[in-house]
């Protein structure tokens, strides 16, 4: 605990940010529906956040190098707080799209700042412990935040104010952190062609994860409302998908380290597809069947990002692992921009079940592509893999470093 204690302010700040972000994502979708926005416009608003997130991923390192961690954090928290409050002042889908785009830039920068700061502060002695606490903070804060919505209600200005207050208060614990400013991180290089050459499957896989999982996060509340779930049940539905994402991370990751990783990617994709088909055609409006279905969907779909990243690292040469980390997150962002937009049109045309029909189609196509890649290139022998599987959060490219994303010395 003496090693962890100096990191507590940063971990508390991360919890506030992650919880506030999770609350805002679900609430904005429900509030937009309550305000009479069409499903396609709600998808547009959701895509706005992911556009901003992609922009933030590209530029945050330059900002950190220019003005440092604490100034970057303070500026981005203030802008994100103002953007949250501005949304209640003008109820307009295009204005909300702009504010969510601003929020995406800010949150990408905020997460990168915290995780870069944490990475600079941990040592090998406390890295695993810090990472475990960080993951608990992520799971607990996002899950708890969902239940603020039924507790407060989606009408009025209260939730906008709570989100703004959370972002402002996130400045308090980080102000009590170690006063020494971390060294600015090295610039992150994006090379689309190089990343594709390293692993076409991993590149396509991260886009697929963005297309499907981001659609669930943006439009899952709309699906829940469309099948008649209460606000409390919608919060439980979203939480079940998030919690489910933890269950199979390590079993799938462990076996992917032992055998051809693409086979585990194929199994996880199949499980996600079947869970999506169950939600579309079997769960109906039954609350518990939907909770079970989305739990299974999360259990198989959420580990796909980490599996694809690990597969890319299997093929990365020395010095390319930072490129893989940044590139995977960037390609996920591209899929996350398109996913909510396309899925929202499907929902508007065919009803709530179309959300998981859409995910099933995307996942089926990815399965076919995975099978094709398995015949095109031999697997990397386990003894030649530079890195083992790591459970990665899609918060910033610095999380991979926090997770110990360095090549094995014996690789």
C-alpha cells in the first residue's frame, strides 16, 4: 500500500472520469430520444463523440509535449464540463453533435493524460497491483454510473449538472497528486500502411470491434427503450454488457497464448454473433432474457479488441509495438464513428432488434475474413511471440504501456 498510496489521487481522478463518461454516453442517448430526436440523429450524436475521440488520439501527445500534463488535464476538463452544460442550453441535434465531438477530443486527452502520468509513476514492483485497481475502478465506476440515471431521471437539467460537476471535481484529486511533472511522452506515430502490413486481420478486427461494440454503447439504451424496458432495466442492461466483458477476458487470453490466436478470435466472434442473434430473435421483451443475452454478448465481444491487439503484436517487429498500440486504438475509433451511424439507420427502418441483426452480420463477415486469413499465413509459434495477451481498455494508447506492454526479453 505504501507503493500504491501516491497513485491514489490519479486513480480517483480516473474513476470520476470513467464514470462520468459512462454516465454521459447512456444518458445522452435516452435524453435525445425523450427530446424527440430520430434514431438516425441519435446515431449521429453518438458518432460525434467517436470522431472527437479519434482526433484526440492523434493530437494529445503534441499537446502534452507543448504544455505538460496538469495544464492539459485542466484545460480539457474545463472544456468538457462546459460542453456538458451547454447541451442543456440548446436542445438541437446538430449542436449536440458538436458538443459530443468536443467531449470526445477532451476525454481522449484526459484519459491519455492520466494513463501517461500513471505509467510514469509506476514501477515493475507495483505495476500489476496498480493495473488491477485501475480495472476495478473502470468496472465499478461505469457500472455504478448507470444507476445514477434512474435515480435522478432523464428530464430536467440535473444530470447535465452532475456530469459537469464530476468533470470539475476530477481536478481536485489530481491537484493533490505528486507535484513533480512527468516527462512528456514521445510522439506517437500513425502509419496506416505499416500497420496493415503487420496484420491485416488485427486491423480489420479493431474496425469490426468499433463497428459493433460502439453501436451497442451508443444505441443499446435505444434498443432497451424500444422493447419496453424501464429506465432502471436499461441501466441494468447496459451494466450487464459491461460486466460480461470481464468474464472471458482472461480465459480467452490464456488459451490464445497457447494456440493459434486466430482460432480464439474466431471463437469469440462466433460467441458474439450467436448472442446477437439470440437478442434479435429469442429474447423478445423479456427483461431477464435480455440481461442474459447482453451479458453473453459482452463476454465474447469485449475481449476481441485485446485479442486483435495481441495478434498484431505477434507479428510486430522490434520497435513497432508502440505503433501497434496507437494504431489499433485509432482503427477502433474509425469503426466506432461509422457503427452508430449505420446501426441507427437500421433501427429507424426496422425496429430495435435491427441493432443486433446488424452486429451479427458484421461479425459473420469478420468470421469469413478470419478463416481466409488463417489459410493465407501460418500462425506465429508461441515461443516466438513477443508479448503475451493483455486485457486492454480502449481509453488511450498509453494504457498498453501501463499494462506492461513491452516485448519479452526472451522473445
